[in-house]
């Protein structure tokens, strides 16, 4: 079935048939540190109607607690339990797969990954702590790596450098059984309000190239996070709607799990990409921004 533009008629059907709305954040709720118009009022309307509201983000720079603080700074009350970030997913993947407590985790990414790993009881290092480390190849530089590292987690890293790439590569190539975990493979994202920036997919691709290995991806469109959502909220996927701005992560994530899907044009995907004949990922609905749900429903 072709995707439908959101309208006064079908928005009522959508609201009546869905018990939980899953929202991406970058490009849907905010751009950088600026809230997108009408978001707060739309979330209030959904909660007033008794809908569960959950935020599912691939951006691993922050932990759930740090994201809750960002929501509060933008005037929206959200608890950490309503947030499912790829940083949290990376920690939970290791936990449910019984990652040995004596093994360490090396992080190429932000503080959010380190915090979630530590909250889950793991010993993690790297991340921002290695931001200023340099290598001098002219001096026959040799990087020693920790042989007890059993996993390398790669996410978006604004401080990516050659040292981090070498350290992660050594752990994956030389430590027997070392896991290569990617928070996501997003090509770009709205890190600021004014433009898109390279996403975690760039950092992940670098490690793929140097190790000749493919990662375990825990963020969207992998259904790993969805398994946690279903256990927590005890809902059928058919009663959920995934709302996002990316076809290859948000919409595919919803479709893989059997959710309804709504694409918004406020972020990475313009309408021309949706309607391009080469695109084979089709949402159930599309609209310009999430506040259209409020405007079209007349509430």
C-alpha cells in the first residue's frame, strides 16, 4: 500500500488504533538544542489522550539520564524510563549476553556510552578520555592495548582520532573473541539546528575497514531495543506507531517489528526522497512535522 499523507480523517484512525507512540529525537523532537515547533503541545495532547510516549534514539552521545535533562532544559518533562537510547542498548546487549565481568569495554564514542556501561556494572574506558591522544608515525609509534578488552563499542564520536581507531582495531583483531558493537550506522544526523553532520556510521565504517569485520548493531533498525520496549510496556506491536525522520532506521525499525509508521519531513528525509522510484521503504503515513497530529486532529 502506498503511504498516505496525514489528514483529518486518517489521523483520528491512527490515534484511535495506537496505544503507544515511539519517537525518534534528532530531526523529530529537536534539531541540535532547538525544539521543533509544536512538539511540546503535541506530546501533551497524546498524554491527555492516555497514550504512552516513548523516545527511541540512535544518538549515543548521551545516557538516558542526560537525555532526560536535555528534555527538561527544553521545557518537556520526561523520565529516563521513557527513553531508549543506543548507548543504553549497547550496555543491555552485553548484559543479556552475559559479558564476563572481568572483561573490559573500549569505547569509541561519547560520555553516554561510558555512563550506561558503568551503570550496567561494566568496566569501560576510552571515549572522551582519549580525545587528545595523538600518534607520531615518524617516531615508530607503537600503541600498547589492554588484552582484557572483550568488546569495542563504536558510536558517534565528535573527537574521533587516529589513536582511537588504532586502539579499537588492535582490540578487535588481536584479543580473542573481542566483540565489535555498533550503536548504529546512521550516515548523518542533525547535531546542530543549522545542518546535518556525519553520523556514527562514519566511525563504524572506519573500524569495519581496518578490522575487515562487520559489527553487531544494537540501535535502529535492529529490533534489539524493541524487545525491551515490548517487555516494559506489555503492548502488541500493532498498537504502536514509530515516528521518525529516517527511512532506513526509524521507519525500517517500526516495520521490522510490525508497528505502524509515520515519517516526518522535519529532519533528514525530504518528500522527494520518499517519492523517489528507487526508494523501497514506504511508511504507513507521512507529514511535515509531528505537530500536524495536533493540528489535524482539531485538539
